[in-house]
C-alpha cells in the first residue's frame, strides 16, 4: 500500500510525509525513531512518501551487472517489500491444485461487517494457516443505493467488469515470506490463510497487491477480505482478525494497505457496500473504533497518519478527502473535488496535505491540516490547486521541496514546487518507459521510475529533469511493486523474483 499494491478502470489498481525540513509537522506510518530511517517499514517508506533521506542506491545496472542477488518468489503478487534490520518481507498468493466447489455459490451475505468482526488473539494457532470457506457473491449492483448483495443479473459478463477475471475455484495459500537482505536467502515463510478468493480481480491485479508494515517488533499484514494478521519478526503468528469481505467495483479486486502508528493499525475498508475506516489494537487485534465513510465507495487508497501539534490526524483519500481524529475516528474536515477511483497516497508537506487523482479527469489540491468542517474549493484552506497531468495508479513522491508525479499511468513526469504548486516542468517524456503501475521513488538526489517491464529510469531531481540512466533487469516479468531504497541497495520485485541491486561489498 504496502507498499505498500493496480490498473486503469479500463485498467485497475495498485493499489508522505513531508520531509518538512525544520517544520513542525512530521508525518509517517510507524514508530518515530531513527532506526526506521535506515529501513523501509511500509510501502511508501520511512517518510511515507516514497523517499529515503539516507539511502544511496545505484544509478546504473543491467541483467548481467549490478544485481547482487535474485530470489524466486512462491506464488504471484505485486506487494511492495518492506525492510527491517536485514529482513525483506513481502506477500504472495500461491495457487494450489485444491478446488472449492462452493467458491462461486450465490450466497447472500451480511453487510454488517462489525457483527462479523472477530479476533483469534485469545486462542491463536500459530503453527498452521487457518482454512475457511468464504461465501462468494458477484459485485453489488453498481448503480443502486440499496446494497443487498444480490447478483446483477442484467449484466452479460458474469465475472463483473469487462476486464475482471472469472471467479477463482482453486484454493490459494496466502504467504508472508522473509528474505535476507544480504544474501537473498529465504529466512522463513508462513501461509497465514488458505481459501478461494470471492472475486476474480482485474486482469492486471492479483491476490497479493497490498503491502505489510512493521515497527521492528511485529509485522502487520492487512490482507483485506483474507484477514488481518500479526506476526513476530521470526514469522510466528501472534493474532489474526477478520472484518469480513470486501466487494469491489466491477470486482476489480483489492489493493489498499493499512497504516501503522504507535499501537494502532488504521484499516481502510472502502467498497461497494458500507465503507468505513477502522482502528485496531496492535497488541491483540481488537477493534478500537470504526467510523462510516458512506457514500464513499470502492477506492484503492492507503491512509496517511500525520501529527500536527498535539493532535494526530488520519487522512483518507477518496472522491471526498477526509481528515479524522486518530483518537476516536471522528470527522474533522472534508473536501471534495477528486476524480473517480482514487488510488495515489497523499503527501504531507509543512502544514498541508497534498492529494491527487487522475482517472477521468485531473485533480491536485494542497489542503491545510488546520481545516475544519466542509472545505469548499474557494476556501482559504485550499493552499493551491493544479488540475493537470495527475496519476491514476502510481503515487507521487515528495523530495527536496518538490513533488514528482506521472500523467495517468504513462512515462510523462511533472514536477511541482510543493509550497506553491507552480510547475517546474510538466509532462516531460521519460525515455523508453511505457505502462507504469509502480509508484515514483526518490533517493540521493534522484527520482526512480519503474515501468511494468522492469525498465527503470533514473532522473535527476534538479530542475532539469534529465534522465541519467535507463536500466533493465529481466525479460518476460511484470513489475508492479514500487522501488525500495535501503542503504546502498535498491530492491525491485516482479511477479516472479525479488531483485537486490547495488555495488558488491
């Protein structure tokens, strides 16, 4: 989310902290300690904006030079790896030969997720994955305000959207895997659950597109309809919780990641039924609070947690962007104006949150974090707007007081002054890259952009936007995970392998 998470709605998902130099806002997911700066604790990194302030990753490499190790991944996925203390953690979904004949049964389901909330912390079974039969149902009628969970029999495409896969009948193992950052050797692997997913997902999505998070003590995995899991750093299950099932728009699948702050995990649950935001206690998985987000429907957005003075806010992207009180989930402010299918993770800069979306339109707003109530487009709380060239799937990065983002899913880069929203350059063509779902990253004075073929452009972070190098590591692999920077290494994850790129010691 983590990520992390992927494509257009004629393609789907994947589903920031400001580097507020000398400023009073520090926002990111995870424990606020110096150790996190040398790690990558969640899908958008230690600053929660795709940037590392300490890493010095390589600039040039290819399939025969600069790859320190390459490790195969069991199963499929686009989960962005996280890194803590020489461990690389990622998620994948392994398709077994077992089938579930009831996986596509027409089953009525309860929309009351809270009544189905349960935690297994009181009686965990850490040595074995839990197996459960999850009733499946087609997408909720998209145009209806009455979400009964009954199939829309008026459609002739049984799988949902025109680019959605059929309902799966095979059982999948949902795997959390740990690799050694130094060698690529597998430390451990845990199947946390086995089941047949209830939606097929978009043709470019998969069943492991969200990303875990860690505070260095535990690993927290929000796997949407699969459940929420807490593991220790050695891969032992500590607790698991279940919020029920998500029913995504056109059955394009899931991909949002959870946000970690202190002893609280913030879980996004936007879907075609009753959307909400939930806070879980990281010690046992118990529900702290839950706040409704209706009429918001499916998003693939990951929350951002920001401290402003003595208050902590949860920022949740959507067609309406909202700020919630971290303590109890109460609504502080809201601002509409975003496009359909919000995916990019917000950025926090100084006293503002910068949100953008780019499907069937373009919107980019810088909104004051001191806002309260309904924020209108002409309010003083709107610091600036930029209604052009915004991304659909890839999240932006914030680096050295500048914002870098792509146009839709294309290799067209825009750079804005984060304080004013004024363009430094716009829609600059980035070399040989094409279709892009991975989010933009930044480190050591450079911007890193990875397309779906694994071709990576390294761009100067100055005002020229010069392409320094273009690199490729593989053929016939798909790269949807975002780049990860730790010390002098770059991690790239494809659908088949985990790559570690750097200079030999």
